[in-house]
C-alpha cells in the first residue's frame, strides 16, 4: 500500500475507478554503445527573454583529461547558435546565445505552442560522444489569475487521460498508438491533457512535443501514508522530473491528487509538510513550471487552484464558477466535494481551473458493472449532457481552463468521450465543437 501505484486496484478484480494491475517492464528499455565517458543526462532550458538556451549536462564519469564540449542549435537550414567549452567536471552548464530571439518583430515565430509546435534540433558533442536532441523555446507561468504561455494568457482545454489500454493496460500497445492518442486529443478540440496517476511512456511525450499538446505531468499515488510512502514517492517523482524536464509540452507538475496517500492532510501536519516538500523539491529541480500541490482540494502552496467537481446539473455548475466572488466563497469555505480547497498559501493571484468534471457514462459496449459519475441513455442524451456542462464552464468569467473527465472508457469506467478502442462516441466534429465552444447557436 506504500508503493506508488496510481489506479491499479488492490483487489483481484477492478471496481469503480480502479483498474487491473500491470507488472513487469511496462515502458521501453534499450541498450546503446557509448564511450567510457558519455553524456548521462541532458536538460534544455530556454529563456526567450534573455535570448539564450542553456544546456545542463551530466556525464557518466568524471573526465580524467579535459574534454571539449560543443552545442549547436539548428532550425531547418538556419544555425540559431553555437557554444563551446572544455570540461573536467561531472556536471557542466553551457549557455548558447540565440540572436534570432532578439528580433522584436519575428522572435515569436520561434516559440513553441500547441498552435505552433516549433522544435529546434540540437547536437551536443562531448569528447567522443555525440547526442542528437531537440528542444522547444517557450515559457510557462501561473500569475495574475491566468495560466501564461509565452507571457500571454492561454485558456487550457484539457482532458483527463488514464493511459490504459484493453490489450496491455498501462503499456501503450505500440508507438503508432501513442502518436494516434496525441492526435486524437487534438482532433477532439483539446489543447492539453492531464496524464492521470501515471508516468507516461516517453514516446507519447515525444508526440505531444511534435504535434503540439500541453501536458500536466502527474505522479501515481500510494494508498497509505508512512515513512516508506515518503521515501518511495520522492525518489520516483524526482527521477521523473529529471527524466522529462526537457519536454516543452510538459507545462505543469502535479505530485499529489485528491489527497490520495495523504488522506488526512487537512489536520495531519506531517502530510502538509510532505506536500510542501514535494512542491519545493520540484521547484528546486525545475523552477520554470507551475506546480499543483494536491489537485482537486486541500492544497498547500499551490500555483494553481485546481478544483474537482462532478456535479451533473449545468444549472448548478454555471453559477458556481461564474465570477470571482463565487469562487472566492468556495476557497474561503468548502469546495464542491465538501472539503476545503486550500489549506495554506496565498492564492489571490493564482489562476483557478476546473481540473476534473463531467464523467458522464455512456455505455455503448454493454460493459459489466459500467460506472460513471452520471449516466446518459442515448447518443442524443450524451450530447445534451456534455453540451450543457461545457456551456456552463465556458460561461465562467474567471476560470483559466478546465480538464474534462475523461478521454477513453477504461475497463468498467465508461465515462470516456471515446470507447476503450479509441473510437468516438459522437462524431469527432461534434465533440470538437462542444469542447471549443464553437457550436452554431
């Protein structure tokens, strides 16, 4: 119970929101030949304000002799910048000046976004080792009530993605399936996805980088709290933050969700310190992204007020999020789930997002023990319920974004916009119009 496991059930058979377990090696493993001293990790940090890109590298061993280090950034046929040095250290930082970012009329063309997923090719040479890589030049921030992408308010239209597959559970069935998943999310009208209770396959993140899809990276939770919980969660989380640091598509970190593994955080100071520590450690490794301390409720030191609300009546949802006064009343009191939304930390400047809602079950495949937060009886009923909720959310004057539950049916949980095999329950263009609020009036 103190092992981070996310949505994997503790029972033999899955029930409600818990799914079959996955064991063994479930993400890619490979071998490659490298020199005795090789690049072990490489992190890219772009700063368009300073017109620089920083390469932070760690070697597999401390060099016994000085090694030349060279970085080259290329956009198509254009060399954006180069830098070189000599190192005898295990860790080296190299700053590349990018003159094209000083062009006040055209620098934004180089910035990565879902609408313009422009990537820069990079090569790093260290002694006899050469690494081919890529990066996206972009900034992300939560400030003044907005989620900011490249210094501009950006409305987040996200979908909760469990990342389970009928034939392989937590493991994507193929690289092509992972690419198709990212493309499907975009086709449905979303510009973001929240990877829920799972460290996703890096090949999926490659496609979110390439195709242009914002990602919220979230940790799988334990089921209980103990010193072992802290040790295992911190160890895995820091490994993932380091592993996925350079993906431009990842714009927010989520170390905890709905107080899973910290069930008594509202009054147990140990759990509050743990949540704060996760936020602090995340920012110590990566100060460039917002952190949601405990998505859903009972948040401490969070950059985004993330609210979960499975009310099915649009007439209730609309007024609840219509203006700042309505949201402040929840923040100062209790949230929709009967829990306090924020336990500590200033949030007056923080953007507010409805990061779980919907969950409408439309069981088109006659699944045993089909479950959802509410249920539709037909395609027309499903569309009406979905439209009503999205209309209510879009009517908000305050929300900086949303995350709909969920992308795909997963085992007995039949509240997806698409079936478990990823075929849509409504025509793609109809779902897209609802999500983007472009339906004809």
